């Protein structure tokens, strides 16, 4: 196995483990509630505790990617990730549990601030395919997370889930430490003037706007889809809606990893976003169990957005892949933070059925953004 493939495997294994750690939270919320005896409002701090640390770390480390030793930073991120997962498992109080979640999110952000930029330097000629496969690894981990949590709960306490996750990260720590920093790592140092120049590029601005919209669409689906489906389906079937959506990411991203080598990013995105508009409308408007089929189709189409847009942005400034990836991630999480909140407000003053048309409408906006970028920049 070549050195490049070893680094590729390390990055894929870590992002899959990170996705599992993120997705098990939802499945374990009732267990957190019973163990720590907290209210639902305090239970709501679980998601932000992990997200705040992740976003802060990935932005800070990404912006200084050209000033650090990639291997040391990756080793630090992976080691801290493993230790924080063990700390979550051992947390004696809810405050300690939240602090450990914050550290775990930050550790994941440190690692992921460097891993995709590293892969972009290792595979500059196949960047699009590698980024889509990286996103596929995330999807596999996300789908597996709740399954692993359920399997562990059938034979042990919820804390064992985090022990297993921590143990799964240890081989990654050892692998990073054993490998050498690739000679291809030639990330440039980012100066303030360069950052201004990057942000002045129409392609970069379009990418960041597109990523914010993608974050809004995906964040709303992750947060509100099961709740919305529960207004006309039984709870068990409604909970399958999100699993169906995430499961569609696996075949979808595998297909895009093949297509991206023969179809330009913006051309492929134009097709997928155009098709997503009617499919998403059917998924929202069809109040029947058949909506699960529309949700699966929507997942296949929407799974193209994050990896292809981020790859497009990085290829505009490959020597600054760390900062571009960091800014793209920040834009995505801005959408994740804002749009689901707006959907909740609209649902309260109207109905969730009305509010769910917001992400459907955003697919139209995203199509317009991609189409304008394609017309002006290709």
C-alpha cells in the first residue's frame, strides 16, 4: 500500500468515526436524560456543546494550516479525540459530560481542518473524486452510528458506546504517528491581504453562499424531518425518514465519485439541484408513507452538494486549501444554525407543514446560485 493511500485510509477512518460519534448522540439522548437527571432544555445543550468546539477549531486551525506541521496537528487531534470520548464515557456529572463533548468536538475540528487540505495536496489530479469519497466515508459512519448505539444498548450501558468509539480512534493515532508528513504538503501561509483576495473571487463567494444554503437545507432535514413526518405517520415510521435520507447518501456519493471524473462540478451540480426541486417538493407535500421514497431520492440528489461545492472552491485556490475548506465549513454551519431555527419559529406561528417548505424553497435558491456561477465562471 502506498503512502498516499495510507493517508487516505487514515482520513476516511477518522471522518467515519467522527460521524458515528455525532450521530449516536440522538440515539442516546434518553439515556443521557435518565443518567444525569436533567430537563429537556438542558438536554438541548448536547448538540451545541459538540458543534461549537468543532466549528471554532476547524476555522482557527484551517486559517493557519500553512503555518503548522500537518502530521503533528493530525496526531494531536486524533489523540485528543480518543481521550475525550473516554472522558464522555466516564463523566460523573452533566457539566463534565458537556465539557467532554466540547473538547471532543474541538478535537474533531482540529483533525478535519487539516485532513481534507492534506488530501487535496496528495491527490490534486483527482481532488473531486477524493472529496466525494471522503464524504461517502462520513455517510457510512453517520448511518452506522445509531445502529452501533442500539446494538450496544441491547447488551450494555450507553457509556460502553463511547468506550468503543474511543478505542476505534486509537489505531488512527498510531497510524498518524508512524507516518511521515508528506512532501506534497506545500500549503502556503495565509496573510490578511491574501484572505481579502480570496474572498474577492466570485467563485469563492459563490461557493460560500452555496455552502450556507446547503447547510440550511441539510440542517433542517436532520433536525425537523422526523418531527414533520410524525404529524402524519406513526412514530416508528417517522423516525425512519431521517435514516432513509442518510442511507441514500451512501449510493449517491458513490455514484458521484464516478461521475465527477467525467463531468464538471458546476454542470453536475446544476443537474442535481434542478432535479432536487421537484423531488423535495414531493417529499414535503406527500403526507403518506410513500414520502419515504421521495426522501430517499432527495437524499441521493442532495448528497452531491457538500463534497462537490467544497471541491470546486478548493480547486480555485489549491495552495490555500486549508483556509478555503475552513471558510466553507463555517458557511455550512452558519446555515445549519440559522435555517432550522427559522423553521422552528415559522412552525410555532403557523405549522410544521408550512415551515418545511422553507428548505424546499432553498433548493430553488441554490439552483439559481449554481446556475449563475456556471454561466459566469465556466
